[in-house]
């Protein structure tokens, strides 16, 4: 049998009998109707085209093929040949693949999938499908695979070394297959569904490609929950497959080790029996053989130890040392500052770092992952330690000195909910904030493009600012000294924390890795920043 060559002409008559079936398919929010052609045959009363008639006469004997359901039954040679039989043979040769599935029955499946949009668009996508040979991802217009350009009839050993390892898995009750292969200079994860749609994404990239062919694939945001969770499921399937393969290799190595040791011991035993009869030269050869045996045993043990170490690393790669995370947060904040924080704030900081470490351990998706949960935890701690005590004490001060429950446009009360954004205008007329367009980017901008000066001088009256100065001078709290000594810096820090916290709080937005790193430096600290809690409490405890 042979495959249909590019440009080879196989004419069909004007009328043929066809068997097909329809089904409705839903994928990626789009509905399509698939028409599957399961078999064709030539009516007995229709003659072959002239070209096929001449070829049939030249070829001599042909094969009678009947199509029932999805199966093209085995070939049965007959002494008399009809035009229908000759056409069936041509169809079989034109569309059959070189490789057939391993089976006790001689079967060949000829099938076409014809997809049309539910809106009845004029163009149809027609793609031959043969389940016996997994098709390559992203087929080009001429039928060759862009990404898996491997000859189908290659040796088993060559194919095993060249073709990327493909793994099948289920996600949301649907079957997928995935591989990691080379795309130019970069590796690329490709996930394929049962309909032939492929999602291709490179490490640390937010944008991936979705489609059947690379040249007409559309770009998608892989940080969206559906794509992101699908990528995680594919990576987990690949990791499990790698572990299974590693265990199989270990078992094979152990079997080979035992076989070699058994053989060598048998040889040594035979030589021991003849040792008394050996000459000096033969005894030296025996010593060399014993040394070789010991060297082989040592080499095998070294390989076995390496495999055990790799297995241990794989099994513990995603396990977190929770106590180490707690010590890390406590160390970055400082022992004195940690003891000054509310226990609920300590727990929020711990869970923020725990969530960050879980995401960071998944290196493939770390830069495009959503750090909102960790960012919210940091924001909760700042609200509890700074915003709530400030407005609660300010309200009590105003009630004691005139009975007012409003200042700078902020209404105060026992059951009022105060936010981070309320504080900056009260402590300073201007401060440094983030540019709105800079926070919409998935990667960090230059510092000049990231920050800008904002002014709210008219929002708070001069009399209200005098009340605030009096309140801060009388308030016996570490916050009072921090706000008095650097009002612009304090307002800038609070406003920037508020902007990042709001991104984390909104479901339609994601807190990127670079944004979380800035938020972490503002709250906990970094190599260049002290962190808001250390700035407030360290000065007071010196």
C-alpha cells in the first residue's frame, strides 16, 4: 500500500453512494456541526472515468472492497472485476496511511471530518483523520507537520529517539494529549483535544496559540482560569509520566544488575574450583576478574543511588517546608516587630508567603500566575495594623474635642469600614503613586514610567489639617511618629500598597509576579527597602 502523493490526480465520478453521520461539537465557547464521511462506493450502473478505466486494465487483477459502518473490510480477490471494485481499490490506496494499527483483523479506516460553523459560514475545514497514526500538532497547508516533522515509516529506535514523549490525560471530563517539544530556540508545551485543536505555550509567556495550524492560529491569554488550569493539568500529567518512566528504568537497571552479578558470581565460583590448578599468570587474571566484578558492582550501585536521589527530588519537589516558611517571614520582619503584630496579622503574612512559595515552585507558570491571594493577605495585615487603629483613635479624639464625626471628607463611626485609600490625603497634600497604565502591563516598566506625583491639596481644608497635626502630636502610638517624620513617604507607601491590593481584590484582574514583588518589598521589606512594619515599629523599640 502507498500514501496519496502530493498533486496525484484521482478523479471521482459525478455520482457516488456515501454513508455519513452528523454530531454537534462544543469547544472553546463555539458550536460546530461535524459531518463524518464513513464510507463511499460506486453505484453498479455508473462507469469509471476514462483514466481509472485505463489504469484498471493495465494493472490486471484488483481487489473487491466493501464498506460497512466505520470499517473497510479485508480485501478479497475475485476472478471477475467490476468498475466499482476498481474504484474501491483506488480509494483505498489514495487515503490509507503507511502504518496500520496492530490488530488480528485486516482493517483500514477511511474517514473525513467536515466541520461547519453553526452560523453556516461558507467555508468548510476538511481534515483527514486516521486514529492509527497520531497526527502532528499544527499541520501545514501541504499536510506536513510543522512541529513533528518525523517520517512515519522510520525505525522504532530512531522514532523513539526523535519523537517527543506524548502523554494522554483527562481534564474536566475531556481527553487531551500533551507534549513538550522544541520550537526554534525555545521549548513549547502543546496540548491537543479530541477535535484536533492545539494550545501551544512557551515557558513564562502570557500569550499562547490556539488552533489546528500555526499559520492561522489565534493568540489567547493563557493566564485565564480555563487555560491556566488546563496547562497545570498537562504539566502534572507529564510529571507523573516522567516519574513512571524513571521507576521503569530503575527496575530495568536492577534486573540487569542482578543478572550481571549472578553471571559474574557463577564465573568466580567456577574459577574458585579450579584455583588450585591455575598457574601464576592465571591467578593474576583471576584477581583482575575479581577487581572488575567489584568495579561493576560499584558502578551499578552509583547509578542506583543517583536514580533514588532523582526520585526523592521529584517526589519532594512540590512539598513545602511550612516551618521554614514561618521562620523566613519572621526573620524578614524581625523578632521585635513580629512580636508587636497581632496574631491574625502574623497568620496573614505566613499564608501570603505560603501561597507565594506554592506558585513559585511551579517554574513553568510562575511568571504568568496570579498572586492575588498572597497580595490580599499582605493587604489585610496592613489594614489591621495601620488603618484600623488610626481611624479608631482619630474618631475618639474628635469626639472628645468638639464632637465631629467627619474630617477631610471621611465619615467616622464605630461601625464604619475604613480603607487604605482614605489615609494618604489626610497625612499629606501630595505623594508618589503608580501610573495607571503601568499597572496594566504584565511586565515591570522602568522606574520613570512606573511612578508619578499626585496632589490632593484642596481635598482637606487647612483647619482639618491642623486637627490632624494636633491629634498626631498627642497620640501615643508608633504610627504617630512614623506619620509625623515623613508624611510624603508614608502617604506614598500607603497609596502604592492600596493600588496593588485593589488589583488583587478584583476578580477580573491578576496580580502579576513583578507586582507582588513590589508589594512584598513595601510591606515586609527587601534588600533596598525596610518595609512598612519595620519602619513603624523598629524606631519605637530602639
